[in-house]
């Protein structure tokens, strides 16, 4: 989860899973607990060195990186047909890479140590309900040999040591059902990112663009702001 969201194409987690049983009652129940550990051994990377300046070579490519990824996931859920229901999930992860060519050990570009997701629904009546979802994720690294100096970033000697600000997003929803004689009429409203957090993420030049233009650009882009929406559903 960047800011707690799954990445498309992510490999399945290897390791053991321990599941506990739960029933649909109003009491909180422990959901799946998962432990995982991965050891990728042949990741494609370009040769890069740091000898007074950062350089990058487009050729040759080498399988120069080893790495490990381990973590823990746990969730607790309250499932109820009455007033309040929802779940809270927490995940801890640690992903590190080893550059066998340059002898570097550093956090993976996608290393995110802590993620927290909370989803809740509150039924005000049989036809009116409220919902909320909060996502939090600790900051991932800004790729590169960077270090802070005052209010700016300058070149450093260690890779991926500067991190983004945490991802923090709260969404709110409301849903009202009307029951006329001719069918079911449902009106819903939703506001994404109610607190208007920046939720900046990395943007950088791809290797193909670098080959075509000869320029490398790395920076941040702000996520979306407050996004309201309305929904309407009619069933006959």
C-alpha cells in the first residue's frame, strides 16, 4: 500500500500463514494473521557507481541486486447487522536490497515500513447509513543518493535514505435508501481525501526516456485533492 494501497503486479508473498476462525457476531474477531519473507535473487538493474558524482549506464544490464522482504499483517474485524461494523488492519514490512557490484545495502525503492487501514460503517436506521475509510502509510524512499541539507536535498553517499511524507487519506460516505411502491431508489454521496492531504509520490524518468532524451528528471507530484461525488441507483 502506497499510503496503504496494493501495487499492481506485485508478486505473491512467500512464507507461512496462520488463520484463526471467526464468526459473524457483534463481538470483535481476529482476522487472518500473515507472516511472509521473500528472497529475490535475480533482479535486473543497471550498473551505477558513486565516485564523486552519480553516473548511470544504459548498457550493459546486469542482474546485480539481491534482496530480502519480510513482514507481518494482522487485522481485527467487527461484523454485525446492527449499528456498527468494520475492520482495522495493520502491516509491517522491511524490504532491503544488496548491490553486489558496488557493495551497497539500502532500502528498496518500494520499502514501506508501516501501513494502517480502518473501515467502519454505522447504520442510523434501516435505510440510512454512514461509512468511513482511513488509510495511512509511512513514507517510502526517494530513490537516489540524496541527503537533506537545510530545506533542500543534495547528493549524498548513501542510497534511499530520504523518505517521503506519510500517506494519509480519509474518505467519508453516506447512503440513503428510499422504498416507493414501484421499486428501490438509492442516493449516495462520497468525499475522498476529506482532510485534503498532499500525499506526494515519486515521479522519475524511465530508462527509455533517458535513452531518447539524454535527460533524467526526478521529483514529486501531489496526489488528488478533495473529490466529492454523488451516486444514484434505481431498481424496478
